[in-house]
C-alpha cells in the first residue's frame, strides 16, 4: 500500500516522512484513532515507504498533497503489495477455528490474515476479521505464543530490507500474560527493528506498553465526520422510536421506510456498525471503563446522559447478538424493512431489561 491510497491524511503522512528524513524514526510507534482500519492502512503504507529502495520525492509544481511516497515498483514494494516481504511481520487477535482446534496463534493464521487484508484493501475491522474466520461469538486475543513468536522472529537480522517491521494490529487485545514478554524488546529492541502497534482503544492498553511507544494519532477525515453526524441523527431518532415500539410502531415503520431502507445495503451495514460502536462505547462509560462520549458528543444532552443507563450487564450481550445478526442478514441480501423492523422491536424490548 502507498501513501497515495490513504484518503485525506496528508498532514500526518508528511509528518511521518519528515521524521524519517530527519532520522528520528522511533523503534516503537502506536497508531491510534477511533477506527483502527484507517490506522492499519496507514501503518502498512508507512512500512512500505520505510523499506522502499527507490522512494519518490515530489516538488511543489508536481501538485501533490504529499511530499514523498514509496515507488510501488521496486522489489521491496512489490512484495509489500502482496504482504509477502520476509521482513514484514504481523501479529493480530486470534482464536481457535474449525481448522485450528487448539494452540492457536497469529502464525498459524497468517495466510488467512493476508488474504483478509488484501480482500479489504487494508481497511480492516475486528468484527469483519472474526466473520472471515467464521468463529461465531468467540473473541480473539494476542496470546503468549504470539509474544514468543515476536521475540523469535525479531531475534534474527533482516533478510533483505533496511528495517524488520512488526505490525501488531489491535494491540489492546494483548493478553495480560503475554504483555510482560514484550516489555524488554520494546525497551531494548534489536537493531533496525520497528514496531508499529495499532489500536482504536488506547485506554485498554497496558500502561507499561503505552509508555514504551511514540504516539501517532490518526484523526478522523472530513468525510467520516459528516457520515458519523448523519448516522448519529438517524440513530437517536430511531432509538427513541424503539423505546416506545409498543405504542409507536407506526413511527418505527415510518423511519425505517423513509430513512433507513433508502440508505442502500452498504450504508445500512455501516449504520448498524455505527450503532454497535455506540452501544459498546456507552456500555464502557456505564461500567466506568471509558469517560469519552465521542460517538454521542454532537447529540442533545438528554439523550447523551440518559442512554448509557439503559445498557446493562443483563442486556448488552443480547443487543450485540441482535445487531450482529442484522448485519449478517443485510450482507446476505435479506429484506431490509423486515430486518430493521424485527431489530427495532428486539432492541426496544431489550433496553427495558433492568
């Protein structure tokens, strides 16, 4: 992946390039933002740039928004483009699958992960990864075997590139027993080794890991902000109807027909994923795990303050399952009106459970 494929992150990209030019590349960098898919794509493009052997430099008259990029044509870039470079390493959340029934690790799922990343053009999400593996409701972790493999892979010199790069996606999923094994190598890395850690949940990263990294904040782009504001307005209207579905079923049907169905299938899926993120964030706030209302920051104060109180330990898992089921049915071209009507009734019922 090249920087030119990253949308509207030109200032951050140029900052990374200048850091490289000034020989100040940190051995451990944490790319974080509210959507880890954007962070992963940027980290991947950055890794390709670092090891490109024929970097392209742009002058002002070239009318480029970035000052440099990987060439995309040298042997290193070609290997990076298909994720086959011997000095590019990945670690990611993993679990048992139909193929791997025990002792799972990132190493055993590497081919599947490469296929997944290439299929998604680098824009990957954790739930999509679990769906790709078909693991049902199981959640992945970065385990002790992964930590041991990181140390093993980085203990040898790079095969052919300037840098040996270790990309750790969703580092917040690092198991507490696996973390201590990485502390020494993060603090005293091998020569020409670079860690690119990625997360959309910085608050759940162990402080001992966080303190050993240089932070790289990946901001939202304008398009994402506009899209989220649109979904937020619709989400609040829809949820308020769901609360009173027994007496206002007509309003539920109306908002589904007039607003939700007209979104189209891909946007319907994005809207449901946004709703899932809101529920997850609000539950974290309710449990005292997060104080950031970033997904609800632009809605009215009454909804923002009251909504988390309806999400409890008794209903959150069922809410997740209903949203995941609706996303799956949308993907399979189910009847959107019926899917959202059923979901609305289920959510209205579940939100009344204390």
